[in-house]
């Protein structure tokens, strides 16, 4: 590669120097077309290989043919190389310039697209997290669906961390959506159940009104009434499942259903005794005297049928009711008996209220006892005092029957199941603790069912319980020894704590160590378990007292440290708006160090204080970040402005006029250098230096051209003092002892060009002399030009009578031309 570059650029020499070499050492004639062909083949070979971006950039600018330059430009992908080629190709190769410009634009568009995708991904993640926390449930599912669809479009461009964050937020959203849907479904279900309950109550009320208003001649269909009762009972059961029911609504249902059941029961008994009733009615209507036996039969039928009040009595029952007759009203009771009756009625009212509460709570055992009490109290009342309670007694008896039927139906299978579970448990090898706990659970379930009236079932359950508990006895016996050992451990813990407290110097103590002792004592105390409860009482009290004694100084120290941290928080809050910002940040860092040096605190309080302190520090350093962002934005704006100027000035060179270069340099000086990024600062500095060199080269070229004219004019006679620069006499004074030939040889040495063979010996002497004088190859370019100007001044102002010949003048002119940059 180095050989190729050397070959590619070896012909880059100044025209003057190249012409001089050709004159001095004529080379054999080589056809120019062959050289171009060889160079083209070399460049094509490079393209066929795997050239790097730097090589492609070089070929895109220096390619021998337009096709090579265009192909190299088309294969460029690196942004820096594309920018370099764009600058160099501007004004030189329009096709390459347009190609790299389009490539750069595609890169910028792709970068903008990727940045847009990244911003979209960040926004979607933020929106998903906001959605997961949002309390707004309106159109929640639609918004979640929109987020999911938008994510599907950009998911392929998200990294693993972003995908994880979005999926976690969507998972929380889905959980939230499920909860919302579940709540909505539950609400809809409860509304539907409420509607069903209301319809059930309306239907029962309407049915009872129809039954109360029907004609007494015919009885309703028993099958229809049974079907109505069962369907409404099932409907009510479903409408009250897993939901709260208003007490008034429940009582209304129970009252209506009780009335319907009583009516159906009376109708059923009427149908069952229809033949007997018909015969008895026939006997009554025949006009014969009714026997006492028939009268008693009528009373029994009326009592068994128990036709409910408020419903029209069937025509078949009315004669029999008249036959049964009415009881004679008892004689009025004495005043003492009336007071006693009112007291019994008040007690009955209280008992009924308690019974209603027990029935509502479905407490069968308590309800049975209360019902017995209520029945006894009701029987103790006379007819006048008992009549207001009659309907309520019927309702309570009906509710009691329902509860007994329901619990009896549900309890017996459950009790059989409990017996089977206990028998199975007795056969299973289990950890004693777990087995004993399970035995206790099954026994509690048995008790919660209200026991069993089936003695055989209870005996079966008791025998299974005893068998299951038999293996646990040995374990709990051994556990008793463990309890004693644990009690001794706890006593030892108390002794150690007491010793520590008696010898503690609270004015000079390691608080963290004291806090560790407090924590360890609690942990070891908890680990020393189980213990016998009764024996542990005194030890527990002693331990609690010792802990209080230890906690008191610890709490004082914690509160003192919390006050110190609170002070730090307040100081940090004061620094939020403090200026200058650097001083605020330095003080915040010092506060962080002070925070770490503070001792023990309560965990919860410390967490609150730390959050407040961290928030204040975050606000302080957020100001720094904001300033950085502003500086970065200012730097980007300054970079954009500087780049635009640099792109214009970088196309200028020594070929442009001095005013254009001066104006370009002024524009560069006018840029705000302090706001630029380091890369742009370096680029700007380099461009300034390049323009200054270009201006210096222009000035040097103009000076050299004037010097050459004066050198050639000297061959025709002495120089006109008015035409030479004013400082030249002083420069020429230092070269008084040099003749024209030595002046030319010294100029050729400075210009780095060869001297004729006839002057080689003298040139070597001059070079040795220069080395001795401390001059030579170490001279800088500026010093060489100054030295050469002295030689030209001596050439033009030398007072020799002889005039230098044109050959020497031509050599001096060539030496001057060699110093001018190509």
C-alpha cells in the first residue's frame, strides 16, 4: 500500500523544480498513455480487492478515471470519509460530489429514522408505565390495545432491556385490565341478581294477591303452586349467591315465601282429606244432628289443614269450620295476671329478636335453644296477649324448619366426610405438629357444624380422632423437654442482657454494637421456641423490661442522629437554588459524606430522611445536567454555524485572491470559539492556520516574483535604489564579502536544488563553512527565506563594477522559485 501511494503521488513536485531536473538529467522518453494505463490498472486491482474506507476515499478523489472515482465513491459507507470526499470533490468532480452527498443524506435520514424509532420506543414504554399506574379506567382496554399495536411496529428495533421494561408494564396493565373486567363482571352480576330478586318478590307478591282475591268455590292447581314455589326458591338462591342482600329484602322474601308455603300446605292437606271433607260436609248439609265424633273430626281437620288467614277459605272447608265452632272466651283475668302476661310478652319480644338474629346467622344450636324458650313463653300467654305474636311465631317456626332441613341436608354428608378424613389421617405418617394441627382443624369443623344427633356417627369420629392423635403423644412429650431447654436459654439471654446493661458506659459506647446486641437478643429469644406459656410469663416480663432499658438510650441516640440528618436535609434543600452551582454541588458532596458519618437511626425514619435528602441532591445535580444540556445545545448550534462557514472556507486556497482569503479568515475569527466542541475547535484552528499559510504563500509568491524581476534587471546594470525595498541595504551589508557566484550557490543550497558540476567543489566548501557557522539543514523554512532575501539584496545592491551574467541570474531565479510552495 505504501508503494502504491508513493507511486501515485511521486510526480507531485513543483513545476519549476521538475523542469529543472528535466533540464539537468534528461530521462528517457516514456509515453504518457502507458503511465496512465499502468496507474489505472493498479487502481482497478485495488478496487477488486477489499479496500478499506480510507483507500476508497482516496480513490474517489484521486482516481485516474471518472469510473474509478465513481465506483469508489459508491462503495463508501463511513460518514467521516464521505464528508472528506465531499469537501475535496466539490468544484472538481460533480458526479462524485453528488454521489457522496446523496450517500451522506441517506446516512443522515437513516440516523434520523433510528433516533425517531428510539424516541418512539421510549415514549411507548413511558406510556405503558403511565397506563399501568393510571386511575382512569375509561376505554382502558382500547388504550392498551393501541399501545400493543404501536409496540408491534417498533418491537424489532428495541433492545432486550427496553423490551423487558415494556413487557413488564404491559403485564401490569393486563393484570389491571383483568381486575377492571372482573369488577365490572361482578358489578353486572350483582345488578342482575338484584333484578332477579326484585322480580321474584314482585312475582310472589302478585301471586299471593291473586290467591287472596280468587273465588272460594275452587282450589288452585297444586302442581302449579309446587312448581312456582320451587322455581322461585331456586331463583332466589341463585340471586343471593356470593352477594350481600338487604335485610328488609330478605325478610320480605321469607315472609312471602312462608305465606305461600303455608297456603300450599293447606291446599295439599285439603286435597289429601278431600273425601273425608266431602263426607263430613254431606252429613252437615243433610240436616241430621252431627255427632260429637264428627265434630271432633272437623276440629282435627281444621287444625291439620290450618288454613292461613287472609286467603279465602274454600267452600268445602267453611261448613266444617262452622261445625268446629268457636271457643268460649275465658273470664277476664285479675290485675295481677294481666301484669304477669305483659311481662311475659315483653320477654317474648326480646327472645324473638334474639331468635331472628340467630336464624339469620344460621346458628342451628343456639336457634334451637331460643326457639324452645320462645315456645314456652308463647304458651304461657293467654289468647289476647298471644294473638299479636301468632303470625310472627308461624314465621319463626317456618324459618327454623328451613334451617334445620338445610343444615341437616348439608351437615350429615359433611360429617360423614369428616369421619372419613379423620380415619384416613389416622393411617398417614406425618410430622406430629402438622398432624396435630390437622386433627384440630377437623375437630373445629365438626364443632362448627353444630355436632350431630347421630350418636354412632359421633362415636366413629371420636374413635378416629383418638387413633390419629396416638403417634403425637410421644412427640409432644419430647417437646416438653425442648420447652424446658428453651426456657433455660431465655433465662441465659436475660442474664447476659442484664450484665451488659449493668456495665455499659453510655457516654462512651459503640452504638452500632449496642444496636447489634439488641437485634441479636431479639433473634435468639425468638429462636428459643417453643416454651411453656405459663412458665415463660415471668421470664418474658423480665426480658421485656431489659429490652426497654436497652431501647431507651438507643432511641435517644437514634433521635439525636435523626435530628442531625434532618439538619442535613434542610441544608441540602437550601442548596437547591444556591449560586454558584459548582459550590452548591461541592457542598452537597460534603453533606453526603457527613450523612455517612452519622450513627444509628430508626430504619423507617432514616428511609424518609434519605428520600428527602436524595430528592434535594437530585435537584441540585439536575441543575448541572440542565446546564450541560444547554451547553450541549449551544455547542451543537455553534458547531452547525461553524461547519457551514468551514465548508465554504475549506474550498479556498492560495489560488484565490488575498481579499477573499482575508474575508474568510475574518469570518473564522468571528465565530464563538468557546461554545464549539473540541473537534470543531481543532478543525477551526487548523483551517485558520491553513488560510494564514495560503496568505503567506501568496505574499511569498508575490515577493519572489518581484525579487526575480530585480535579479534579472541587475544583469543590465546597477539596481535602482528607489525600486528595491528600503530595508535591503541593511540586509546587503552582512553579505559584503560574497561575489555573484557564491551568492547563487548559497541560494541553490537554500532552495535545495543542484548546482552545475563546475561549482560542486565550491558548493562543498560553502556547505562546510555553513556547518561551521551553525547553519545548514536545521534551518526552518522562514529562516531560509530570510537568508535568501539577504542574498538577493546583496545581488541587487552589490557595488561591483562587473555585471552578473544572465546564466547566474537564471540560476538565482530558479533557486527563488524552488522556495515557493507548489
